C-alpha cells in the first residue's frame, strides 16, 4: 500500500508520544510531515508548549509518531481531547502502551516511527501567515517545530 504523505497526518491522524516506558504522554496530532533534512530521513511535528506532551518532548531525546487503523479513530479522538495531567487517558481510550528501546508506542499501532530529536524551534507569531494567526489568539502560544531523525520504523509486518 502506497502512503499519501499529504493525508497521512491531516486525515488519518497520529499519536505523538514522548517519555520513557515508565513515564510518558501521548497526544493526537494532525500536523506533521515526512522528509529529508541534512541527509537524514525525518518526521516533523508541531506542538504547542501548553500541551502536557511538550514537557516530555523537552526532557527526552526520542519520540514516536504512530498510526492506527480506522477502528481506533474513537481512541485517537479521546487521546486528543483528554489530558494526561488528569489521569491515564490511554487506559480510557483502550490503548495498550508498549515500551521500546527508545520511546513508547501502542500495540494497536499499524506503523510507528521512532525519532531522535535533531532540531526544535518555536514559530514566531509575526512570521505566521495572517490568515493563520487567528489560531494564536487569546494568549495561545505558537507551536514549536520539532524534527526527529527516523531511527527505527516499525509496521505490522516487523
């Protein structure tokens, strides 16, 4: 099956997970991209610093981006609407955490990219296109751009 990089995040959604097998958090994302930078295969994600997962991204060298079958759509919706600050949202969503040598994914994932952080930078509000600045009203801080080198790629056949 051929992956469509333009719908993979926006339409399919993904879980971004950072932390260790003991202490981690995940969030549903629909902003992301695949590419090549500095001769490395990378996944780029975008996270606001007020999200609980942000703390885990800052404190850990690796993160994962995982994709799921349509049957997990409701679980992904829950993972995006509940905060890990308030309890075990993975359990509430019916997902099974799976610790990896570097990072955490979930058994239900059909594909997981294990990434090592190589670059992080905040978006500057004044550089955001005018039509998108509405996202950052009422004190909402702009997203950070986080690039990770893909150091492992797991899929259902691995």
